[in-house]
C-alpha cells in the first residue's frame, strides 16, 4: 500500500472525529455570524484652526497648543456627566432601562473611538467614530458629541481668557492701592521732616556757616564794647574827666544800625522774608533801634547835666545796653544754629529712610506699570476669544447616517470559522495518530518486532456493527447541527447578547 493511500485510509478511519470538530466549529461560527446584531459606524473629523488675527498684532491669552487643546476636549468629552446626558437622548443599549449608569458609561466609552493626529508643520486633526445599533443612533450620538465639543472649546477658552483678565484687574487694583499707601507714607514723612530732608541740605549748611560767622561777629562786638567800657572807667579814674556824648558825632549803636540796615537791603535781594537770616537781621535792627532810641532819650534828658558823673553814667548805660542787645542777639543766633545743626545731623538718617520708601515706591510703580500693560494684553486677548477670532476647533466632516452596517462581516466570519473548524479537525486527527503507537502495517511489525509477517488479515465488522456505528455518527451529527445553533441562540437571547459576551471575554483575557 502506497503512503498516500495509507494516510488517506487513516484519514477515512478518523473522519468522524474530523467531521465532528469541523462541524461544531463551523456551526458555531455560522450561527454567530448570523445572530450577531448589525453595527453601524458613523464618523466625523475635526481640525484646529489657527487664530484669524496674527499673534504679532494681537495675541490671545489662551496659550494652549493645538494638540493640548484636542486632548483637553477629549478628556472632558468622555466624562461621566456628559455621557449620561447623551445616553438619556438615545437608547444606546437594548435594555438600557435595566442597565446601571456604570454600564452605560462603559458602553459609550467602548463604542467611542477618538484618534488625534498631530505633527510638526502638520494640521492637528481629530477623528471620532461611534458604533451604534442603528445608523440614526450612531449619527445622533456623534452630533451630540460635536455640539458638546464646540461648547466645551468655547467655554474653556472664554473661561481661561476671563480668568486671566480678572487676575490682572485684581493685580492692578492691589498694586494701585499699595502705591497710594506708599505715596501717602512718603508725603507724611516729608511733612514730618520738612526741615531735615536731603534736598535742602546745601542750603542749611550755608545757613549754618552764616550763623557761625554772625555769632563770631557778635562775640567780637561784645568784646569790643566791654573793652571800651573798661577804658572809659580807666580814663575817668585817672583824669577825673570824660568826653560828653555831644562831642561824639555818632554813637556805635547808630553806626551798627546803619550797617545792619545796609546788610538787610543786600540780603533781601537774595533771600525771602521767611529766611532765618532775614529774620535774624530784622531782630538785630529792632533791638538796635530800641537802643538808639534809648540813647537819644537819655542824651536829651542829660544834656542839661553839668557833672562828669552824669556823663560817665550816660556813656556806661549806653555801652551796657549795647552789650545786652548783642548778648540777646547771640542767644538767638545760638538757638538758630543749634536747630540748623540738629537738622543737618538728622539728614543722613532721613535720607536713608526716604531712599528706602522711594525705592519701594519705584519697585511697586514698576510692577504696577507691568500689570497695567499685561491687563491691556489680557483685555485684548479676552476680546479675541469672545468674538471667536482665536484658535478654534472646526468641523471638516460632519457625522452622517450610515446606509449599511459596518460590521460584522458575516461572510468573513462564517468562512473564517469554517476554515478554523477544518484546521482544528485536521489537527485532532494528526494528534490522535501521533499518540497512537500500535502497529497497523507490515512495515510497523518489521520495524518494531523485527519479524517478517507471512500475511495480514484485516478486521471485518459485521453488518450490525456497521449499522450501529453509522446511526451513532448520524445522531451525533444531527445533535451538533441542531443543538449548537440552538445553544448559541439561547445564550444570545436569554443570557447576554453575543457582542457583549465577546467584549467581556476579550476584556477578561486582556486581548486588545
């Protein structure tokens, strides 16, 4: 017996096993292909358009990239509240009234496919497909998706722009308030230390020098008057005579009064009436005028006196009054000098404090100016988003109602299942023969026992055995042909639809 004939005889002997396996798998695949509900797929395509106004002219405050914007829309679209709201408008599941919210959300997410394509120097596209039990459901869900995407995109961009504008408005208000408070502090400090500010330091130093010079001159005048008094007394004690007042053409007080009046006229051309020097000169002049008036009164009242003692007393009184006037003037000058010196000593500390306040004021002013400029940009950006002139998502392909189901491909499913059944049957036959080590040919006897047989007698079944075997296989085939489709139909009808059952099995197996 040739090899081909031998293997064909083995296949014929094992054909019932091959037939059972191939029939079961083929029957299941055909039944599943015929009972799976049709699935309609609708599709829409979106694109992210560039801003209509160039960024170099007016930039939007929403700086999200196109890819980021699409990802944000995707995540917000597939949120639980949005999906449940859409499911109330369409019956996504056959028994949706009995399904839990989690099942509805999972079903919508499973049937929704989102693909984002983006790249450098390429347009950013989003393709969304949905699988539904009917074309109207698939297109309707995608239409709701489109409405929600456009609403989410507009709300997101307007919200971001409004938040930015509100932030800078608050920042400008806060910095303006701080700037006003600091300006008030600087003004208060300058008012409290008006006489000890660095801006008038040079003037006060010049004033200090003038007061010191005046003080020295006053001291010299007092010293000169005291010397005259002593000489007058010395002459009188030695000679017993003294020159009368009328012999002197003009007293020293009158001479000083004339000098001070001339000095006042010169100083009025330089300083104002409120200047300390002018006030000091006027005080000196007033004091000397009183002295001169007293001298003239005393001279007129004593003109009739003939004694030398009266003349001496008159001149001594004149000198004493002049000395007293100069001493009062020196006290006033010292007091003014002390005040000016104290203000000069306080100037460095005031200068440091004022510089700190002005530095803080300058820093806040810079921040305020920056915030105002950014507020203007934020206002422009918010206006761009309100008028929809910025980056936005547009529709390239609107969802349409499919005219034919996209799946399942019943011919491919049934043909693939039949081919798989045939392959499994052949595999079973090969496995059985591989495990069977019994000799069935003379060659097997010679190979295993090293014995040459004289002849081989095949086993011949009786007529009853042949009929019984044929009836058994016919019954098995009938059960397979009827029972398998019936079982598949019962599972699909009373337990769980085959598409959902398949998806659950895929999820449990982790097959993607």
